[in-house]
């Protein structure tokens, strides 16, 4: 492996001159620049990227913290982030935390130690104080999940109104005994707002509230199937399910099919996120389109804005529109 000293020797210039050429600095004649570039090519020299970053006080790297990549909902957000990052010559480091606080703190140190220029939080266990402190000292953006009391900017959707509309759809489709199923963290804003809408709509229509527990289950298909089984055993009159994600919805549908229940004739099911699960499963699942790719793009654009300090006063809350996509699982 060649060194910068060998390049300087072959080009008959100083190491400082080679460094200026590598970093496209001024003060180097065209003749000298060509000599250095020829020496670099001949020796196949590769500059030390970390050294270059340290000299520039910039890494062109951003950190994305996400619970996991199992859910295609998150992958579409990440695709949007990566697209904008790529077009702006930034690299993206995706780190999964699985809700493990110590693991999360390990990655946050990368921001504190300036190994990355900024951070996007898709999901996290950080406290309000921690997010506010990080936002004060480093470029930070929240996407989808956020702490409403924090000072850090975010891109998300109106989970309450989308869930309210989804519940109204179930009721207008004939449902009178609707259960709510959520697996995963019960502290995230998306769940809190969805459940609030569930309660408000049922109360408005004087319908029974069948899901009252705030017990936390592991996220996924198996947990959703198990929770649906418990609810059905306790409330055999259930005629509708509001699932907080499409993956949870297919767990519910699997349990219903095991019990020989017809969907939507006997029981209607709606999901959330409009992932590929909602289209490939039979029946196709009524869901909510959240423009996840655009959320990723917008959050990365906002982070770049903060990194480059393009605006002094950045709006805190950014809410994108949603759309209810009615499919087979809740047809009248």
C-alpha cells in the first residue's frame, strides 16, 4: 500500500502540496496538480478518508437509528433517506437498536464523537431531556415516531385523524364490536394517538370498548395472532379488528382463518402503513398510506438543512398527508 510520502517523492513536491491537491485546495499550479495526480494514479494511492474528514471537520456521514429492518414500513423510509443523501454526497449508516437502550446509547456516541454529521431517529428510547440536549448540540431530526414535547424537529403524519377515519370506516361498514390490536412499544406516539382515536370514535357512537389493556407484547405476526386469540376468546361477538400495522393485521387474519371465520363477511380487519403485506395477503387488507418514501426524503432534506445551517429558524412540526386505501378485508 502506497503512502502520501511516496506520492510526494515521485511527484517531487512536498507532502503538504499533495494534501492540497487531494483536498482541491487553492494555491497549486495546474502543472503541479497534474504531476501529483499522475503520481497518485501510478502508485494507486488511496487517501485516508478519516484523516480527510478530521481535517475538514466533516464526515459526510449521517446516522439513522431504527428499531429493526424486519418491517418493510421502515425500509421505505430508509430508501427515501438514502436517495436524498446519495444526491448530496452523503453516506448513510443504518443502526438497529431492537429497543435496547444500551445499544442505542452506543450508537448515539458516534454523533457525540463527531463520527457522523447528524442523526435521524426513526424509533428510539431516548428521554425528552436527552433528545433536547442532542438537538441543542447536534443536527437531529425525528421521523414518524417523535416526542411531541421535544424541541427537535420531526416529519410524521396525523396518526390520530388517520385512525379516526379508519374507525369510522369500520363502523360505516357495519361493525359494532371492534377490537384494537397493537404489538411492540406502548410508549410511541403512533400507538398512543391510534388508541386515543379508537376510544374517541367508540365513545362517540356509544359502542363498547373491547381493548382496554396497555400490556406490551413483542412486535410481530406471532404476537398479533396470540393477542387476537385472547380477544376472540373473551369477546366472541367481535366483528371488526383495528390493527396498528399491516403485519399485525395478517397475524389477526391468520387466527381468524384458523377459526374458520370469513373475512370480511364475519369479521372485518383494517391495518396501517400500506406495506407490501396489505397487497399480497389474501384477502387484501384495508390500510392507511403514509407516504413513507417521501417522509424519508423530507427528513433527510431537513437534516441537511440543519447540517449546512441553511436556515436559522427551522419549523419544528412537519405533517404529511395520508390516504385510506379500502381493500377486500373491510368491504361491506
